[in-house]
C-alpha cells in the first residue's frame, strides 16, 4: 500500500517538471518571477506549519 501512495507523487513530479520545461520558453521574466514568488510563499507556509524558522 505504501508504494501505491508514493507512485502518483513520482509520476506527478515528472509530468510537472517536463511541462514547465516546455512552457518555460513562452514565459516572460515577470511571469517566472511571479511563479517563483508564489511557490516560495507556499514553501514558507509549509515550513512554518512544520515549525521551522524561515529565511526572509
């Protein structure tokens, strides 16, 4: 059962990374910066939930 739970995660990661590689050529630097900032905010939220201090 554990491997079943992990498999979709691995597949999901590979599909998103290949998708971002395809799209990256069409993104402007502003789009890229906005995406990075939103991902960073999500990461900060996750770290705070886990009790880690975050880098400003």
